[in-house]
């Protein structure tokens, strides 16, 4: 089975040594540093005890929790308060301009525009909204036919309201399709508004950007994701320990969609949310083992660090998986600021070379050697 990066090495069952009860998140201790404690209704419990909760959770798998808990009002969207406030003003005034919503995946772009369309159009939503996403063909023919036909369609709306065309992942549209869309936006500006969601606004041609108001979204903070997770686990009566939610937040990396999917997958597979179960489901390198690898380098135990790296690599983790987790662990590692900056710089260079297709394991080993050199330089100074 190929890894997501095309690595031909087979995935193996993860058999890294036990963490010995130590939290892999001394750096993310939300329940200690931010008033996060287990709900009395959800005390920590072992796996045997948690199995009795299976019937209570049986109904939770009818629809994905991402859809079940998707906000239906703009005001309910989590995070990005400035962007949400701008959209609330549009919903209140009723006159929506053409929009470009730009930002990383899972930050609420599509949810926000769908909620805005519902608030603006109410019961007319079904006939007055055309939504096209990445699964649809959005080439030149679609712009010339499907979008144009929708823009020409007569729909009775309240005064001041417009039909809405929602183009999700618009940055994947071809340049020719975007040029055709520009003309369509001009011709039907009196009756139709366009909302484009994309990861990078620079991939949208300038003529379209100049016709749109750009609303930028950023990754959600750990506390914002935690707040939504607490609502979901309470509503679904999910048994958990705080470290399990910390693990979900770590693996999500500011992506709310990823956090909810990981939570549901863990509950579906194990009926209990703790660190080990989350990392089994997400199949990412355990941050504690990556942290120990960094610690060995900084303690001068280079051979042990190389052995830990080889162990992770032999388990089938791709170099990109390892170096991504390594970056996030170093970023939160308790060390001198100068040392941290140097390690992050070397990690970035190694990631760049790996993405260029240069010998991956060799680059990871060389990165550890660079870490050791940085350590020696810091000691000498």
C-alpha cells in the first residue's frame, strides 16, 4: 500500500515502545495551563469500562459530525472574528458583493459562505444558489453553459437580494475558465453574485480579484478548536481524557474539519478518546518519540537519535510526516531561543530538499547531524 506521499514501503503496525504514562504534550498542556479539566460526566476511564458506552454512541455515525455540527449562521462560525464580523455586516445589510474567501483548509470558508447565503435568501436558497466544488468539472464549458444558464434563470427574490454562485476551491479552475467567468460576472452583475473560496488568492486572476471583496481566513487557535470539541463530546456523550483532546488538537494543526473527523474516527474505532487511540487513527509519528529524538541530539546522544529516526522510518512513516511533526515539536520545545531558531531553520531547509525529491532518509539523517553541529556551536559560544 502506498503512503500518501507515494512511499512504496508498506505500513506496519505501530510497535514503538510505550511512553510509560508520560504525556506527549508537556508543551500543549491545555488542561493544566488553560483551565481545561475533564467534565464530571466524562471521567477518565479504562477501555473496558468505556465499552459500555457503545450503545449510546451508535446513533452518532448516521452522518459525519463535520456536517452534523456545521454552523448554520455566520455568527456561529468559530474563529476568524474579523472575517466573520465582515460577513455579518453583509448579512445585516442584505447587499452582498462578489467575494473571495481565502485561507487554509478547514478554517470555515465554505461554511461561512453557505451560512451567509442561507441568511440572505432564506427559503429561496435552493433555487437561488448554485454550488460547484472540486468534484465538479469547472472548465470553460461549465462557465459558458451551467453558470451562464443559472445567471439567466429568473428567480423571485426579496428586493435587494441576488442569486449566488458558490465556487469552492476556485484556485483550481483553469485560466481560461477564470477569464470566461470574469465576463460572466460583468454581464450578470445586476442579478447574480459570486463567492469564490480558495486556499491561495494569488491563483485567482487579477481581473477577478479586482471585482471582489477579499476576506482572509487563518488557521484556528488551539483554544478555538478545543471549545468546539468540548461541545461535540458533550452532545455525543463521548468518553475521553484531556490528553486525548490535546492529541486531536495537535494532529489537526488549526484545521477544524480535520479535528472533528479525527474525533469521530477515534470514537468509531475505539469508543474512547485518549492519546494512543488518536495517534493510531491519525497514523502520524507520535510527538513524544520525536521529542525524545530531539532530546537525544541535544544531549549529545547522536547514535540513539539516529536509531529513533530509523525506527520511525522503518514503520512506514513518510519523511514529510516525520519532518512536519518534528517542526511542530521543536516549535514548542523548551530550549534557548537562539537554539530553537537555528533548529527550525535547518528543519525548513531539509523539508525543502525533501519536497524537491532528494534522497529522503539521507536528508533526515543529515538534519540530525546539523542539529548536533548547531548544539556544538551553541556550547562553544
